[in-house]
């Protein structure tokens, strides 16, 4: 095989809000940490152990703006992209290195709206909140209703 492949697929939870940076030419870049977990049982103690890995995620332009609008800390997201290594000079003069995942495709598995709908019952039942947010909550709830046409 003479070709090469640089592809990363991750499903994880945002560790912080999307941090945006805008450029003079109209472009933008969004960055956020993504946590992935590995869980196993220690054979000697029988204890369940969870290891968390953190990944630096980079999203560009319109995709970055979409992520900023719909994602918040704790949301679950699928990202697909390439690994990129970067180096720079720190303020102390030392050379710093980082590995980033430059996103090419993504899918929101939970979003701000879904998180709010799960944490807070519909505004119609609590008696507060504007009518527009009630409509959004209804849309989210309807998306999770089971489909009666399933054969199993």
C-alpha cells in the first residue's frame, strides 16, 4: 500500500464552551476540548476504572459558528477529522507542541436545546419562559418519541 491515511473519529463530551477567534478576512476558528472515556474492571481489585483522554478540537469558519451556537460544556458530539501537530514559541522562550484534531465532519449527539429540555420540563408546565422556547422544547421532545411503524 503506497498511500497514507490521517483520519480520526471521536465521540465525546465537551470539556468547555467553544472558544471563537475571528480573522480580518472574515474567517473564524473555534476550539474546544473533547473528553473520551475508557472504562474497564481491574482484575485484581474488581474495581471499575475510568480513564479520560482529552483532545484539542479545531473547527473552522461556518462549522465553527454552528458549533458555538449549538454546543455547550457537557454536550456529546461526534467529530471526524485529521490529526495536525503544531509548535510555537511560548512567552518563556520554550518551544511548545500540541496535537489537534482538525474537524472535517461532525454530528451533534446532544445539544444545548436537548440538555435544557431534559434538565427543565417544558416551559408550559412550569409556567415560565417565552412562547418561542416552548416551541423549541416541543420540537426536541417530538424528535425522541418512538416510531410506531417499527417492525420490532
